[in-house]
C-alpha cells in the first residue's frame, strides 16, 4: 500500500509540475517590471536634454533632444555614445550629417541600411564615428558613437 501511495504522489507530481512551472513563470513575467529601455519610449519623448555632452567634433541634428549619454574607456579607446530624438525623417538626417561630416573635417567611409536603420561611418585621423538613424513614427532616433584611441 505504501508503494501505491508513493506511486500516486509521483504520478501527480509529474503530471502537475509542468503546469505549476508554467503558471509560476507566467506570473513572474506579468508581475515584474520590465527592463528599462536605453532610450525612453516615444510616448514619453523628452523635452529637455539628459545630463551629458554632445559628441565632440560634430554638431547635433537641429531640434534634437539628448536622451542618452555615455562616455567611458573601453580597452585602449575612449568611447562616447550619445542618443537623441528629433522630429524628422531618416533621409533628412542623412543629408544633414553627410554635409556636416565634410564641413567638420571627417572623411565619409560609407553608409548602409540594416534592419530599417541607417548607419553612416566616418573617420578623422584615428578617431572613428558611427551615426545610426532609425525612424520611430514621426520621430527619428539618432545614436552617435565615437571611438578615440587614448594615445591620440
């Protein structure tokens, strides 16, 4: 009789364990706050710059608002990552930066579209720049990354 009870308990555990685990995980996913995005959602588009600085050596897109700023040392390079939101279209931002890169002494190295996002690459000496632009409704999200070797 003891084996029968143990067998029934074992069968009940095997049958109900997946359902309990799925319910537990579903409860966790519904009850925990999400990981905050790097850049705030568009329904909360900021009106004032976040603390930080603009990327050195390149003007910001007119009317843009800084929503991200990071400046850190990564290996033997200093890295700036600055994000903006602005009203506009990807092609307008592309035209603006193509002109400003040349005016600011950058050598344009090319551009490409990937996953709906435009990336412009440029260089000035040993300093590398990437400007990524994506359309978010009526807004554009602009992410600028600058890599500068620490020895320059």
